[in-house]
């Protein structure tokens, strides 16, 4: 249903506290308005501010902060003589999208790796791994991106033997795009320092042949990082991957992220820092560092303390800790309250946790004390309960815990008893609704493992109803990078749909900014906030919900600077 903009309801607000110039993208601060003003006009501006949802125009100063909002005439009058004008061509403007869960350098890197299609047999892995080796004759490792999930079973030969035949002379790394497992050959196992007597690392599984105890070459969950670290790419390759992903984010209208990869064993933070130093950063990034379950607790906390940064004037911060509670349902590594039919191993009838409870509580309490917000990967209902328990046990006031906005991401299954605890503890529920995850056929398929609980997965509406803070993210490149697609999926899914378009937009803008922790400076179009916005080729309120994903981003602005302009669009 199209919303009619009521011009009478529009009011002019001139910045009472506009920014005082200085470096671009400095946080809004007190001072006199800057002189050089840019006016954005000829637009249907949906501000996401409930008191003033629509405007015709706005203006921002040279530090990229919005100083006026209202009708065209009002904003032009407020802007004074001879402002720069951006003509939005009558199109819709939204605040820039905010993505609290995205794998930024990894997505760019994965696009450059040799791609292996999913195959039903190890034979197809063999052929494809050999082809990948042929495509990178000079590389120290043969690196490939595998199918979405590896086939975990084998008949006559172990995967490692098949892969040794395919790539006999170099270590091989095949990663799955869900980030849950890797496959490697014998040279890869050796390069990672693994021998067949090694125990499983905390939070991971080295798959073995049950009859001989030999490694199969499949390393699940946290165990995969032993090989990934050994196969770490050159710093420059990681940086190029980051730049390619930043382009893709801008193209999709994303102006703020939390990069939840954060593999500081693989120079991801160094790549981000280089982008900040070389002024190639085109998003606000409040990034996460990965918490390794198998590293020494105190040494790792020292590392986190050393790396913490939370300067609101900087485009780049490291203020979030990514903590995996469990794995994924499809592998049987998600932890559930009740046993389920888990394909990974009879040893883990209800999945397996990354951390022991006591250790997890210590980590979360200590990270909170340093200043970190934790972003907890949780799929199963047992994992979610464990995370809520650990957050509740933090030694701080209830207000102090809630103010940090710790979040649980994925939250596929939440037990009824735990639903109200999100609002009580101030924990944000961050969901992804990628087409694969909400597909009715997939839900039917998952009933084989978890019964009818499959139909309650990703309970977005239920958490919204409970009064919890909710956000939507993409989990790119495990899911597609499309905030507009996310809005469409959230509205049109068969269960737990978001109630209306206004809510869906808020979940990808202001509410996601709340989750990231900077809704005071971005996430809506409001005087005093950064001019982070997108111009879209259609008005979301004038198309059907099932057409929203087809809308194109014409331009993306970060702090008033264009970071993407679509070919042919002339603002
Ligand atoms: Zn993820």
C-alpha cells in the first residue's frame, strides 16, 4: 500500500548543532554550521524517523553531517546561497543499509578462488581438484572454494586419499562457503602440523575413519582453522579481496557493517587497517575479532585488549568479539536441547559446543569488562540458552549489560522459555533470511533431522513480538548480499514474516545501526546524523513486497561522499 507523503506534515529543521567542519566523516559535534553545503533534492526521502518519516530534501555540510531536512523550498532556503545540488531524479532515498553480520574480506577472496561445483561423488572432487591445481601452477597451496556443504560420507576410499591422487605435490585447501568445514590432502595436514595421533582441538572435529583412526581430510568447525591458518594468503591478496568486497557493499547500498570474520590469525585486521590508512574504506566498520576456542584464555584476552578500538570518529573500529557457540544444523554440529538426527557422528547426538560453559562465561565477562560487545553465533536452542546464561552472568548491573547490546546472531532455534530473555537482558536478536534458509522445501528437508521444530526456525516475528531488539543481516557470502532482497524475504516468507514494510526497512537500517552500536550518528536521515544514504530506482512503498529485491541501487553516499554511482545515473 503506497504511503502518501503529507507535505503539511513536513517540517523544516535546521541544525542547531551542526558539525564544525574538520575531517570528513568526523562524528557530529557542537559548533557553527560549515559553509559548503550540499542539498539533496527532487526525492522521496524515507527518513525512518517515526516523527517525520518523509521529506522532499535534505542538506549536509562539508563534514558530511545533515544540517537541514524538509521540503525542497525549506531546505534550499536554509542552505543559503549557491549550494551544491544533488538531483535525485525523483527517486526514493533511504538511509544507507547496515549489515551487522557480513564476511567482508572472505567474500572478496572467495570470488578469486578456484570454484568447485557440488558433486555427489568423491570422483567429481578428484577431477575438479586436479583442474584447480592446473589453474594455479605457481601457487604454494592449491586453494579452492567447494560446494555449499561437503558430502560427509565415503564408500571405498577416504577423501584424503582421493585428494592426494588429485594433488600429489602441493598442499590443498578446499573451503565450504558456509564456513563450517575444509577438506585437505596429506600435505595440507602436514603443513598444518597435524598427525594422526592428534586430539580434536577444542570446538572442532578432525574427522577419522572409525576402523583405522586415520584422518579423512575433513576438518569441521574450529578444527578447520589449523589448515586455514597454514594456508593463509599474502597480506596483499587479503587486501585486494577486501577492496573487491567494499565495491560490492557500495553497489548494494551498504554503508555500515560488522565484519564478523575477524580471523586475526589470517591478517584480516591488517587489511582493514590498510584500507583506513589509504582512504579506500567506503563503509563504517565496527568489526569483530574471532575468539579461538583452542588458544590460551589469558593470552587471547591480552590480544583482545591490545586490539580493542572504539573511536566514534574513526570509520574503523574493533569493538566486537565473534564467539561461536555451536556449528550448523546441516552438519549436526548445532547444539540442541533435545537429541536430533545428527549426521556428523554418533559421538555428538545433540551437536557439540565450541566452548565449555565455565570458560565461555569467563570469556564473555572479561570481554565485556574490556569494552567488547559480543556477537554470538548460535544456531541451536541449547546454544542460545547457554549464550543468554553467560550474558546474564556478567558481573555488571542489568543496565550495564543491556547498554552494551550484545547480540545473538542466526538464532535458528529459540526455546519458548528463552524468547522473553532477549528483551530482559537487552540482547539483540540478529537474523538472516536468505532464500535458501527460509525455502519451504528446505524446512521440509530439515524436519528429517529436527522434526517439526524446523517450521519454527529463524523466529523473527516471535522475537519482535516479545519486545526484543531485532536486526536483519545478510551473512554474505554464506548468503546473498542484498539488503533489498532481505527486506523482500523477511516480508514474504511463509512463517515468522515481519509484519510490515516500515518494520522491515527499520530492521536493515536504524535497528541494525542500534545493533552495531552507532544509531546515534547513522541509521536514519536526521539532522545531526551522517549523510549516509542510498538512492533507489523505485519506491519500496509503490511496488509489491515480492518485487522489492528487484529494485536497483542508483547511488550510495557515505558521509555525503558518493561511494557508488550506477552507470548512466547522473545525480
Ligand atoms: Zn557468518
